[in-house]
C-alpha cells in the first residue's frame, strides 16, 4: 500500500517537509542534540544545535520534529549550520535568511518549521 501524499505538494507525508501544509507525523521527538547512531550527516555539535535548511526554504532544528529524517538530510536538497547564532532562529525571514555553512551552501532558510517551533516552545 502506498504511503499517503500531501494534497498540496504531492510529497509523502512524514518523509520530509515539502510545503507548510504537509501534516506532520508526530512520534515523540528525541531530545534536542541527541543524534541517532546511524546518522552520518549532519552531526550535532557539543551544544547539540544544528539548524537544517531544506531547498523549499523551510528551516528546522535537528531533532525538534520528525520532518527531516536522518537518511534524507543530504545535499543537494539540504544544507545545515552547526551552532547557529542564538538570534538567527527567531529572526528568520526572507529579509534575514539563514545561509547553510555545510551541505548545500547555496540554499536560503526563510521560514521556521511549525513543528519545530511547537516543540521548542513546549520545552
């Protein structure tokens, strides 16, 4: 049986955020900074913060939601920033984008993932 797809973007639900309307699958998120042993890239830094940027412009905090699965977070669709500056996440916008330092460094993060914002606000 084929996995359910988003009506707006056609992406498989729960396998990566293709648009803001994709409904999330919400198993309990891992604590921020905890990296799965099988995850080759991107690895968390000592403080545990990695900002992930999808080619759609949506920006995630690693392990704050289930959209970016470890095996799919690879260039060219993804870029990331280890230890982003503290003010970057709350100020993300098209006029203040996040630019990845690793992976696909040509991407721009212009909006925050709703699921990440929900997780971060409830911790």
